[in-house]
C-alpha cells in the first residue's frame, strides 16, 4: 500500500464480493455511491449468482467481475483487478460508519498498513450483541 502518487491522495478501491444478493445488492451499492462520487473505485465480484445479482449490480459499480464461488476467491480476484492503493472489502450486509473515509485516510497517514471496523449485527436474537462483541474482540 502506498500513500498515493505525488500530489494525490491514495486511491480507495471498494471490493464487494456477492453471491445471490439480488434482494440487497442495489441498496448496498447505493450506500457506497458517496465514496464512489469522491473518487473511490467500486468493484463487484460475483461468485456465480443465479438470481440476477450481476445485472442489478452492473449499474452501481465501476467494474463487475466474475470469479469462482467463495468469499476469499472473490476477494482475491477483486484485489488483483483493483487499481487502488487502499483496498476496502465490503460485504453485502456491511454498513460503514459515516466517517469511514476520514478514518481510513487518517489511519493511512498514521502509517497503518491494515485496518478494520467494529461490526454490529441487526436482528432480534438476544445473543447477537454477544456475537458481535466476540467478532470485534477476535479481530483486534
């Protein structure tokens, strides 16, 4: 990861692996359009959806890629195809904090070479907050 080319901020590549996400992909891509409008590259990597996900995603992404099914395989394909100095892997159920871009840029300016955001899980099951807390603890 570099800190950008002379005189420009680092390019952010958003990589969204999808598989049969037709019910959510348009809304997820809509959440990412503000970052895209500020210069982020948005790649959707489809793992063989059979529900129309790819067609729905095409209009909201800079590039639509096909890759073998499997989250890691799709993420790797997106990383290889990206142009970014900074890669942000976003999943179909991810909501970034409102200041995500500023947090990422501050981390990079501080010398970070990787990062993560805490997760929260929507749902009514009483154990979901515990699951989220354990995921966040494990990721630190």
